[in-house]
C-alpha cells in the first residue's frame, strides 16, 4: 500500500509532489507521508522569506489503490 500527499487547488485536490525524476512522489507508509508533509509545512512557514503561510487544511494524505 502506498500513500500520496495531495495539494488543494480551486478545482479540488491533486498530487503535484514529484521526485527528482519528475515522477509522482509516493510514500510506503502513512507515517512517512505525514512526516514529509509536516517537514514541508514547517520549512515553508519558518522561512524568513515566506510572505504567506500554508496550512494542513491545504493538503491531504490519500491511500493509492493498486500500488
């Protein structure tokens, strides 16, 4: 079972996270996905150059069927 982090857009949620080869980023466990999301949000919001914060509500973790 794999998991992906989806980002909220006006039209709904979509996985726009990719690896270094531009392939969709998938996580082996929900815990790994949660940690990556936490690191992303904290890193973004703690950056002194960031003008707008992002929030957990802007993302969701989804189980990917078939993987």
